[in-house]
């Protein structure tokens, strides 16, 4: 039996939830970034899966969106990690819980 | 006759597959792939053994000594002795090492190098794994090496390892850019990312003696040189071997490896060298095409491996000739010279294309490259003239 | 498409992702993240989008993973490991997973088999990128350049003050 669209969607849901888990429950800034990257990968998987299972003749739209999203994810990771380094230099911490200077 | 000799390996494979025709449907592609993998490993492990002894002998000649000549006739069995020595050595793992990471790193390095070898066309119809985005596959797999080197450095829990890994990653990341940008003109002119299409585009001869290889055009020649230098850096060869500079940081990321794991690193380094040279042959030197139309009767794979051996000889030659560069020199060279030149080559290739790919295009693209080259050399000239050396002796 | 390959890829991807989310040491998490990314790339291959799979490996393994690893090295001094995960986050993630899973399983029209398609060659993607998608491509180029410069400025500024 060949895998159906449903199976791919379940995998990507699981991936997304794991990403969410990492982003919400860890305190280290890099873990949060890792979670976000996982969620983005899950979204890309969805795009490609829907493209593949769409009715023929297919436009390569899903594929192109995935390519653009990978490019944006790379930019996001670069800026995010630069921010982590900048914050670390300033406050000597990478735990997001300790960055609470704006707390009243 | 020459045709059957050319296709002898393909026929052999088909013959083996026809013997196994009784097997179920799903088994045939798997067995076909396994034959490809086996052939690839067999050929390149043999080449590795040969080159490891030849390198030492050639280096010896260049340095006025004999090189290995004790084991077997002319020292030709040296690789066998080395292999046995490596296999029976103790496998030392540092007590504080990150064991899993330390273990996976050499496997990953070797796997990346072998995978990269899989997409190169070795002869007519002789691409082990012909995929549409072969060039991209090559670089995607090649970029895994950086991570593997980092894992080796981190897993060893040793400051020399870590330093070596940092140096290796820094220079590999820097030179990946020119490496990829210099393949871009070729991809642009051919209009395909598959190595087979690139080789096919370099078919044909002018006056039946001048092959239509991309290295015969100004942009192709310049790109070939840049590609070759980047390849030297990517495979951590002298004069860019700072990541494992013995006199500075022991053996870099390989310091804490011994026995067979060290041998795996060593093998991966050579396989990476083969892969980069193979890609250079594919991209610029016409792949498996013969240099003169009259020599077409010689099998295609012979030409490929002849060109590959020539490039490998240059690798060894460079190693025997040049001293090691400094880290900052390597970085400056990458970002200030290689990168602008690589961008220029894209423009030069476009000029060549739009001038009709003839003599006019040849001259115009030469003009573009020469102008940028002269301007860059002017800009980057630090005007730091060396003072005459004076000596002060102890009074 | 092969269900054995699908099963293998799914297990590898999810195991890598779980390890990336749960492992206590940051370096191990980053390396597990790479496993998850390779798994996602493999499922792209399985779905017939070879090019995206290659781009995924190239960008994530070659660039993003190296960036993460470098950042970990540069911010290493903090040794106080975090203890205990935030259970609120875990509950939210589980709820999202449960909700989405319920929706997917309930939608019967999603149990599609894959239709036959012509292979998506690099040439087709390139043509699409250069015709209909030129403006998005240019914008992505601009965003990437801006991000590159921004990241450089962010990291370099502090250095100037220290002098």
C-alpha cells in the first residue's frame, strides 16, 4: 500500500507539534530557534505533500513556495542567531526567562 | 570493436542483471544500485591505495629522496602494509570524549565523500546515479563534511581538535562560495544541473583538434583555476592545510583519532579530493571526451581517469612545492579576490554567450576578465614593500 | 512511492525531531535537528520534489546547522543547565497535535492515493522561477541580503564598543 496524503499530513503534524513543544517548553534561546525551524520544516512538508497529491496537471506552485520558505528560513536563522549572540554579549545569558528587564 | 570496449562495463552489468531475472520486481533496482556501489568503491579504493603510495614516491622525488621502497617491488605493497598496521592498532577514545559524536564523525565524513563520487559521469553511460540535480547533490552532500568535521572536533573534547575543526569550518564555508559560483557559469551556459548534460554539451571539435571543452574559453579557464584552488581548500590540502597543520595544532580535528577511525578520515580526505577533481574534469575538462577527434576510438572511461590522474598529480605537485599559508591570508584571499572574480566570470560567460560563442565572444570575455583582474590586483595591492632585511648579531 | 521507505523516513524524522526538542545538551539537540532535516529532505525525495530535497539538505545541513553550532560555541560559557521542562508548553503542544490529528483523521477526502505526475525537472522549476516568480525571487534576494547585513551589524557592533 502506498502512503496517502493523510499519512504525510500526520507526520507533518507530529513534526509541527514537536517544534511547538521545543519552542514553548525550553528556556534556552537556541532551543526556541530549533523549535521554529522544525515547525517551518513541517509547513514545507505540507506544501510539498499537497502539491504532490493535487489533481494533475500540476503547477509547481507548492514546490516554489517551499523553496522560498527555505530561503526565508535561512535568513530568519541567521538573524535569530545573530540576535542570540548579541544578547549573550550584553547580558551574558541565553535563557529567555532571564531577559525580563521590561517586567514591571 | 571499440564501441563494445567502450561499453564493456555496461554490458557486464546488464549480463549480471539478466542472470538474476528470476528475482521479484523490487529487487532488480536494488541489485543494480548495489552493483554500482560495489564498482564505485572497488575502483576508488584501488585508486586510493595507488595514490597513497604514488604521492609519497612523487613527494620523495621532489625532495630528493626515495620514498617508500621496502615493501614489495618498488614499495608498491606499502598500502597493504599501511592498511594492516591501521587495522591492528588500538582504537583509543578519550575518556572525556562525547562518545557517540566521536564515533559518528568519521563515518559521516567518509559517507559524504563517497556519496559525492556517485553523481560523476565516468564514461559514456557510466554515471552510477544519474539524477537531475547532480551538481546540486554534489554540493549538498559536500556541505555535510563541515558538520562532520565539527563533530570530530567537538566530540574529541580536545582544544587542538576544536581549534582545527573551527579553522576547517571557517575555510570550508568561505571557499564553498567561490567553488559554487565558479560552477555557475558552466551551469548557466549548458542550462542544466545534471553532470551528464554538462559533459554532453562539451562534445565536438573545431578543426577536429580543438575540443569544445569549457576550459578552452577565457571564462572557463579562469573558472577552472578558481575551482581548482577552492578544491584545494575544500579538501584541506597543502598549501591550505591549516586545519591540520602538524607544526601548530597537532593534527587538527583528527588528533584524538587512532587506528581505523584515523584511516577512515584519511580515506575520506582522498575521496573528497577525487570527487572535487572528478567534478572539475566534468565541468571544465570535457568529462570523458577525448582531446582530439582522431582519438575517439580509445574508451571513454580511459580519458576520464587520465584527466583525473593529471589533476591528482597537480595536487601532489602543489603539495611538494608550496609552503603553508596563514589563516588570515586564506580568508582574505577568499573574500577579497576569489569572490569578486567568481562573480565576474558569470558576467564574462554571459558576454561570451551573447557574442555568439565565437571568436568575438572569446575576445570580449577575455577583456572583461582582464579588466576586473587588473582592477582587483590594483585595489588589493597593500603597497607594503618588504624592507631590506638587516641582521643584528649578539654582541 | 514505497511504504517501507515512508515508514523508515517517518521514524527517522520524528526521532530526530524529538531528540532535538528533548535532549538536555544543546550540541546533541542541534545534531539531532540535522537528522530531522535530512529526514524531511528524504520525504521530499519520496514525494518527487528532488530539487527541494537537495535545497533542504544544502541550506539546512550546510548553512543553518553550522550557524547553530557556531552560535552554541560562541555562547558556551553559561553552564547552568535548565532543569525540568515547562509543562504548560507540553500541554499546549499536545493539545495542538491532538486537535490537528483529529481533524486530519476525520476528513475522509484526505485519504488520497498519489496521482501519476510527470517528473518535476530542474528546468521546469528554473523556468517558473524566471517567469511567473521573478518578483518573489527578487524579493527573497533582497531579504537575504538585508538579513546578511543585519546579522553582520548585530554581531559586529558590540565588538566596536569593546575597543
